[in-house]
C-alpha cells in the first residue's frame, strides 16, 4: 500500500515587534489671544495618542498626536490653561513582513519640562515612550495523519488559539448637559478629565457590539478664585467588525478617549448653566478563535527505511480575556500648609506584567495629581506616585499577562486635617496568554526499495518497562506498534511506575 499523508492547518502566531521606542516632543508655544498672561506655571501635562498605523515591507509606520496642556495661575488669580497639539511620526523595524499585523500600542509620557520665556511664551521639552507589540498570524499545513508502507505516527494534539485580527472604530459623542441644582454657573472651564470603558460586549457572527460609558470630571471656575466640580457619565455604543468572530471567540476590548472638549452654554435666562460636550472614543477589538491543533511529532516504519526531519514551532493559546476593575484605596499626607484640595485626579503611568507563584500579576504605577489651596490663599500643584499590584486568578501554568490599564475615576476626602484619603478605580483590559512548543514532522520519506531489518527477532517478549518510558518509545524500539502492545496488555496505561509488558514482534 502506497504512502498517504493527510495534512491539517496549524495557525502560528509569531511576534514581529516587542519593544519600546522613544519619541521626543518639542514645542515653542505662544498663548492664544483669549488667554490671560502667565503669573506662575502649575502643571504641564501631555496626552499622547497614536492616530494612524501602516505596515509596509519590514517596517511599521506610526503617526500620532501629543496634546499638551499647560495649567497656570493667571493675572486674575484664577487657574487658566493653554492647549497645544504636536504631531509626531515614527518608523519601527519589523522582524518579518506581514500585511496586517495585530498591534498593541501603549504610548506614555517619559518626562516633560515647561518654562515660561515671558508672560505669553512657553518653551516645552519632553519625551514619549511608545510600547509597540505587533503579532502576525500565518497558516501552515502540517502532517496530522498517514497510512501505508508500515508507517507509524506519533499523533499529538493541543488546545490552541487562532489570531483572527483586530478592528478599531471611533465613536463621536456629543451631548448638552445641565449643571446640577445648587451648582454655581460656569465662568470658565479649567480642566476636563475623561475616561472610557466597555461595560458589555456581545459577540455575534463577525461583529463585536460594545456598550460603553464615557466618564467626565470637570473642574470649572465660577468666580475669581472660586471653583466647582462636575461629574457626568454618558453612554456609548460601538460596533466593530472582525471576520471569523463568534460567540466562542476570546475577545479583548479596549476603549480610550482620543479627544474631549467641554464648552459653557447659556440657558434661556442667560446663565451659563449648561455644557456642550464633544468627545471621540476609540474602541479596539482583538479576537482569537479556539481550536484543537493536531500534528505529528515522530514517526517510523515497521517495514521500510524511513527518513524525516522535525522543526520546532510555537503554539499559543489564550486562556481568557481580562476585563476587570482594580480598586485602589490609599492614604497620603496632605501637603504641608495646604488648606484644601481644589481638584485631584489619577493617571496610570505604568502597567507591567510579572510572574509570581500562584499566577500572573499586574504591577501598576499610579500618578496622583492635585491642585491645593495653601494657607495664604495661593494655589499650587502637587503630585505623588503610588505603586500597587493585582494578582489575576489563572489555572494555566505559565500564563503571561498582556494588558493595558486606565483610571476610570477617583475620589478623595480629607481626614483629621492632615491626611488625604484617595479612592481610585483602575480598569485592566487584555488577555492571559500561554505559549507552547511543538515538534512538527517534515519531509517524511519511506523508501520502497529498502526493507527494514528487524530491530528484534520475531516473537513474543517479556519487557520490564521503566516508569519514564512511553508505549510509543517501546513500540518504536521493538519495531512493532502500540495497538499490538495494548492488544496483549489490555490493562496497560501510561502509568508512572515500573511494569512488566508483553511485546509482540511480528
């Protein structure tokens, strides 16, 4: 009987890029005409986003925007701000060409320095760090079955995940909201903090339907030196299309705010007791489809000389999607001589995976920023970095966390006049990924013209097997097959103990 081999697809998810690149930011800025003069700079913040990405042979081209906001004390003793947009571009080398790599991009601020050259001019210098992870998926046909010419195959199977791809969609949110009863009218907007998160994700044929929330925290000036705070939650809805996505797929969903503005609006009586909200929320979806990978790792022929070679391939499996909230409660000293907190906000500045006994851990760094009014009535800026860790439950040994984190809101209270109690919710989104190695058979050749010499004289043997020996090892050594061994030893299993076997060599 001639040799017949059957092949099946195996999906290889291979890393193309996994590095951090630095991007300098430089800005020589003038205050807009409508902004008052600078008396003292409080804080310079940078919000970077990647707005475009394109894969070309051997490289990845990124385009982005850094939104720089400078908060300062103005000549009217209030808090004013100027906003500047600085575009940037970056080319990152890839290990191999791929037409549609799946990207995970995490830009963050490394440092920023800002100085007032004069009352109207600013000199801003800093740097961004962009975490770039790119993965490509390719299909290979591997030997899964075979028959003829005495061929024996060591069949293997493993739980695996096929990377389907990714989809990014932007949602435009516009809303006119009223100030709550009892709040003073708006004179000027000082700061707008925004965060987005997916609340519910439904997977249907080729689509991810995302119900999300846009959370806003707004600091405004109601009168010279007087401030108010507003909090709103607005619904968002997004549909992302991804070929091959089913209810059984593992879906990683990440949402972020790419731009947001809040402008005062007048009511019928002429008071500015409304706000016009305009925001862009980007939804990113990555999908994996579970399947059973079938392949062969070894072979021999009981009748003829057999040659082959093997190579090692990586088989990945997504254990589960991660989308959970990490609650942080910390108490820090109130800045010395601080009378009250004008505003406080939190930002995740680091989310690194770590492996510990008991499962993967997300090591988080949280930057706490605040405007505080001092005993002399002046307002100053303070910040502090908090570190915390979050362990994720996982039954799979060796699972690695691949995730991003964002702050979804924070609150604070002053205790005893000296301590500041901070409460913050951090959303962690990503996947737990397991990587395995597989030996794949290639170029199986059974020589029709060369009969195989018997490895042992024909007959029935008694064999004392070692605990580490498998039935495959024994069958290959005696040039028989596993079915014949189990036929003579019906109670035989791959038990980890020394046992006596009957080995038929025919």
